[in-house]
């Protein structure tokens, strides 16, 4: 039996009854305090905080029922069992006692055994109540603490994981958080060339484990994109990092896209995500893009496969990316929304409605049931580059003074050409020149065009005409792969020369390749596309617009561009 | 979701039933960790599995790791169409024999 001594208040206006009751209670091992009327009972309650109150019903000044009401109100969340002492026999009177806040009653004259049993029963209940209350307080406190921490962490996470250029006019997106943290990551950033990198990731699980992995992923994505690295280099880096930091069994299903405005194409790497939809404006049809890789963070860097697929992407075309939460949305019957329902939405003739219709349909389907996974949806449209703001390059870092008078030759040969992107390295060197940092977007585009001309059209000998049609587009990449396999004694050579001028400077870049060259006319570069497709395919009008002078030499496998600038006066 | 195992020679068969998700984490892990040390082949029998989620994929990777990583001999057998689709989307056929 429960024998914990309690503190018990005995309130009875009849002195002899009160003394008898006190004696019985003390004999049971409990301590007592006394009151002779209702008011006194309330005062004693406030002063002594008794565990149980034995309260006579009929008392002068304030009767037992009125006192019970006040005491219960004063006790608030604390449990204070009140047992009425009564000689009343009418059922309705007894019921009134309980309604006024009493928990039980005992009839006079007292039966010691029953009294003891009731006190013991309430003692057990009290103990249970107190335990519950303590546990609840601990949980509440922990929960508040955790929520606070999560809110702060969430703010940090959002700054890292959802920053970038998701607000561009050609991007629509939706992220629904399943818990405070979302297992989904959606990143977008501009390359120095103006191209857009987009990454949609879905980490295994929700909450903290997912959020922690998202941090280095986002850092690598933004850092390397801003420096002009290729998508495959960024994916390799992220894969190594995730493989290193995530425990076995945790990974990130990922799709990364590189949208090039000038080339009018998207390059896609996809691992572990459901089919995406590529809408073609020309035909009004939707094409499926499939995952052909394992998620990031699974394979070692040796086994990692960075092969990408390239698709023609012209104005009006749209790419739809989603996490599996969309397909796995469940209705009240537990049925999945599924791939078929999702792709059926594209039967709608007006492509402007796709995005909203997907959200509407999924919400209607899941209804009250909500969604049991993170859901992320993104629509990426091809538009003319002029509709998009210029790249905002961060000039906040770097020295004010730098090298201003130097020359560098950098020659890339067979194996290097196959696998290595030299642009970040070269740009890094050029960006040490303070005046060139202001021009880095322009410079990146210039270098990227020069390199791709020298490599794709020069070394690999591919004709840019092919890329004008959808079929030729695929053919172009097929031929490119074949040509890459058989590189022998090829090179692309960059020669940079930087010289200071009065109040400024001049950069001369000469690019030479081992290819066959092409027919050119040094006096007539600014032709319209219909007049000379060879120029246009090689981006020559664009190069021409970015530099001060452009001269081809020999058979057309050597080109020189000059770029000069005036140092801005100190303000 | 119940998980049953049986051993035949050096091959451990783990039968997964119903929804294969995080709730099966401990049981699935126990199923292969408690197995006899003579086991070097693993078969995950999915005939009765209705669905698997990404944490189940994670559990399969853990098993693969336990079974020797790159050299692991793990077969995932008798998958229904839904289960197979999820394994295919994730390109798990590159890591497991799926039959």
C-alpha cells in the first residue's frame, strides 16, 4: 500500500468532529492543519498547500461548496483532491457536492477503513498527476528549446539552401516544408557567362540529417558556379563531399541543370529522381527525362559517373523538375498521385497553366490528408537572355592592386582537353588584375566562346550547322563523343599578354588550335546570321561585340582578341 | 511490417512484407547482423513488399556495406512493379542484382 505521509487540511465547524477526524488522520501517519469555516479553509489552503482537503459541507460564513469552488480555482493546474464530509443522505445533495468541485464524499460518522482507503486512492492519483505534470513540464521546456534552436537553424539553412537566383523571371518554384527543415534543396545560381545552374536535391529523411548535408552541398554549388566551373566538376565535388560526410544509407537524389542562353540548350545530370518533363513549344509535346545515375553520396569518386545529357532548349520550351513528394502524395484511401496523373496534366493546351495545375491537382488529390513527403516543384522556361537581368558578380573580395604587366602561355593537349575545363583556372589568374575583375562576366563569355570554338569546331572539327535542328542536335553530340575518343596530337594554346597603358591597360589573348581552321573575313565579322552561319554558329558576332579588336590568322585556326580599359578615377 | 529470415548454406534470405520504410530500420538491421558469420550471400525477397521509400533504399545500402561494399553479393528478388520502379529510378541496379 502507498504510505507516503501527506499534509491534510481538515475543515469542520464542529470542534469535536474535527478533533476526532484529525486524530484518525494523524494516526494514519499524515500531518494535519485545521479550519473551522470556509474562509479559514481557503486561508489554510493558501498558507499550507495541503495535499488533500477534508471539507465539511455545512459551515458558517462560507459553506463547504463555496469554499471548494474557490480552492479549485486557486489551485489552477495543481491537483487538490477535496473529500466532502457530510451527514447528508439525499442523492441530489451529494451530487451537488461533486458538482461544486468536490472529488468524493464520506458520510458521518466516519468509517476509518473507508476513509483510509479513500485517502490512499487519492494519494496514488496525486502521485501520478505530479509525475505527469513534471514530465509534461520537462517535455514542454525541451520542446520550446528545440523549436527555438530549429527556428534559428532554419533561418541559417534557408539563407544557405534557398538563396541564389530562384527569383529570376524564367523560374517558378514551390517548396513545401514537411517539418521545420525540409529534406529538399533547391538552388539556382548564375555562372559568370550568364548561364544558369539549377540543382534540385532530395536528401533521405527529413529534418536535421537532411539539413546538415544541404550546407556543404550549397556551399560547393554556389562557390564553384560563381567561379565558372562546369556542372560535372561541381557534381563530382559534391559527390565526394557527401560520400565523405554522410553515414552509409544517407544520400541525396539530385538533378542538376545547366541552362545556356546562347547555346540554347540544357545539360542535365540526374540521379535517383523520378522522370522530369521537358515541354516542347514547337510540337506541344512533353518529353521525359530519366534518371540514369545513382544519387549523390553513394559512389566513391572513382566510380562516380558524371555523364550528362544535352537537350535543345529554345524560347517557349519549359523544363519541369520535382521531388518524389509530388508523385508520392497520397489521398485518403492511401493511393499514390503517381506518374500517370502527373504527366496527364500536360495534355492541357495552354502551357502557362501547367505549373499552377500541377499544384492544384496534387492538393486536390491529397486533400485533407496533406502530403507525407517534402514536395518541391520548379518550372524553368527558356527566354531570350535580354529578359533576364545581367549577372551580378561579387566584387567584394580580392586585392585592390595586382599584377599589371605579364605574359602567360597555357597549352592544353589531348587527355587534358578531354576531361578538363581550363576556364576557372585562367579566369582566376585574370581576376587577380583589379581592372579585369569588373569585366569578369564579359571576360568569361569571351573566354568560353574562344575555347569552345578552338576545341569543338577546331580540334574536334564539328560543324555548328548541325545544332540548328533537333535531330542534328543529337547528331552533333554523337559525333562529338566519337571525335573525343580519337584525339591525337591535338592542342589548344592560350597566350595572354597584359600590358599597362597610361591610365589603363590592355589584354591581348591569342588562341591557337590544332584544327583545320575555317574561311573568315577579318573585315566583316558583324554580319547578320542569315548572311554567314559559320560566324554565328561560332559566336563570332558575340565575341566581336565584347572586345576591341578581333583578327583571325592563317587558315583560321588562330585568333587574336584585344580588350583595353581605362582605370576609373578614385571617387 | 514483419521481417523473416532463413539461412540455406551460406545464403541468407530476408523476406520483407508490406511497406518497407523507416519503421523497419532496427528489425531489418538485426536480420542480417544477427545472422551466422558463415553467410556471404544475401537475398532480399520482396514478393510481399508493397512499397519502399528512400530510407529503405538507405537500409539496402547499409546491408551492402555490411556485406562487403563493392564486393557484396546481394540480390533483390521478386519485386512488384512499384518496388522495381523505385529501385530503377534510383539506379540501384548498378549496385545490386535485381531479379
